[in-house]
């Protein structure tokens, strides 16, 4: 299975990526270059995921106005923020 995947990768790259010595493999210069590019691509994907995840997290202050007599005593003290990063002040 792994041999097939490596052979497909080499065929798609159109350059030898590994030097074979019996059952051992060693990356060629092109294989090492491909690994460097793969690291860059994977790091960029991680950064994109983190950026999108943080962009969907609510940010900034939210102000709620209510009558002090009824709403504050009945509702506000029991309110728990849906996100740990949300803080409330009374």
C-alpha cells in the first residue's frame, strides 16, 4: 500500500523522490525539496483554519440594558456566558 502511494507520488511529481537500496529508501534532493514545500502548505492550512475559527468567534463588547428592579434580579444574576472568553460585569 505504501509502495503504491510513493510510486504514485513520484509519477505525479515526474521526478524520482527516493533512492532505493534494497528495502531501504532515502529521499533524493527533489524529495527533500518536496518535503519543505509540503511543510509550508500544511502550515498555511493550519493558519487558515485557525484564522477562520477565530473569525467566527464573537468578539467585542455586548451591552444589555434592562430595568434594574425586575430584569436584573430575575435574569441577569443567573446568566452564564455561552463562551468562556465572554465576561460579564454588573
